[in-house]
């Protein structure tokens, strides 16, 4: 098996940047409360003429340009989203495929919630071992259209963003995805949901709109338990110590989750990259958005060892060990 690496990564965030102080007054919340409970100060919200696919196309085109790979050479467009253009078909991946001109690719969506990018790059890595074609992995989310804007417990937590990565065979056999862990705990399937779908009879869906339901305490407990366990397993399976890891890049759900997980793992919080304060929770786009931010800030060097950790509805969770 050859190693597969992230040859290029890019992101897209809507222009509309909203501070806590600019949220609707009827929410009866405050910047102080939101920051103290979540670490979030800002989020980007999609404009009316933006969709998950248009955001994904923007991120994908930039990643393709950076990689130098022509869109017609892409063998797969694998797209993660919790908020697709259509429910349930056609896949948002097919809309993005057309938008970027990847006419020779297979295209499909995966639904792994906030763990979507972690799942996606591992699925892409496995596919490439057989077909050896460049793969585009996209994560795009417009969570602002899924939250209930009268529910201050959830609406302040989320933002909109997209990110994309082009995966290619490693140029040196060292850089790339070393190992991945993909897991799910379906006993928590009701902890985080978006209403809708064919489980509900049509007669009861007439006035139903997308609406996030989240048991925040259960998600918090799950996250601070699974983040350390995923990191430790990746270290153990690859005979590494934590001192050999340069960065932990967790799903950016809540600053308190990351801080608590770092404390439970017994490692400095400074080793965790955190940008939730700028974007809020962008679901499956959060990890690649963080990686792109790190690249733009000059924090990533070739050879750096990175552990990504995702967790979300399902309950899905997992991580990747990557040599940058």
C-alpha cells in the first residue's frame, strides 16, 4: 500500500461575519455568556444566494488550483454534509461535481455529521489504493438553516463554512495519512438530531422545518471521553508518544470541550489548535477549516505529525494520524 497525502487544502466562509453582540435581541443572551460557556465570539452566516454546493464549489476550485490537478482528472468527489442542497437526492456531491467540471469522477455524499472529514479522507485513501486517481474531499455546511433561531441553547453554537482537500499519492512515501480510526456508538443516536426524513409520516410533517435537537450534556460527556481515547489509540497503534505529536486538531465544537479533553488527557491545551472563537461549530467543515487556517498562519511544516479528532451525531467519532 502506498501513502496518500493532502496535496492541497482550502476553505470558504461567507462574507457575513456576525459577532455575539449582533445576534437577535430576543435570544436574551450576551457576549459574556456565550464566550464563557463556549469560547465562541464570531460566526459566518451564508447569504440567501449561497448554498452548501456553491460554498463547496468555491472551496473545491481553490484546492484544485493549488494542487495543479485538472478537474477532469479527479476520480472521486466525496462530500460530507449535514445540510445538503436537497433532501435526500440528488447528492450535493453531484452538484459540486458539475460545478467544478469533474466529469470523470464518481460523486456521492457521506453523512457522518461532525466526523465527516475524518471519515472522508480515510474512505478516499482506501479508494485510491485500488483506483489510484486524485480524489477531492469536500465538507460543506450551512448550519444556520438547520438551527432554531429562537433556541438560544443551540443557535449560538453554529456557523457556516466549507473546506476541500485534494488527495494524491505521497511524493516521498512519508507524508500523508498514516492511520485512521473510524467508530460509532449508535446507542447515542438520539442525542443529536435534525428532524425530518421518511421515519415521520407525511401527515405529521406538514409544518416541519429543519431543526437541530441536541442534548448538550450528553454530547459534552461523550466528547471529553472519546477525544483522549482516540488520541491514545492512534499513538499506541503507531508506537508513538504524545511528545512526538506536533498538533492535535479536534472538531471545533466548543472551547470547554477541548479544554476538558486536554485536561483529562493530561496534556497542555496549547498543543490543541483552536479556532472555534472565529467560526463557531461548522460541523464537518471544522477540521479542514482548522487545517487550512493553520497552513495560512504558517503553523504547519512538512513532516509535522498531526492527529485529527472528530465526534458528532450518530454518535460518530474517529481520528486520523497525518504526517503533513
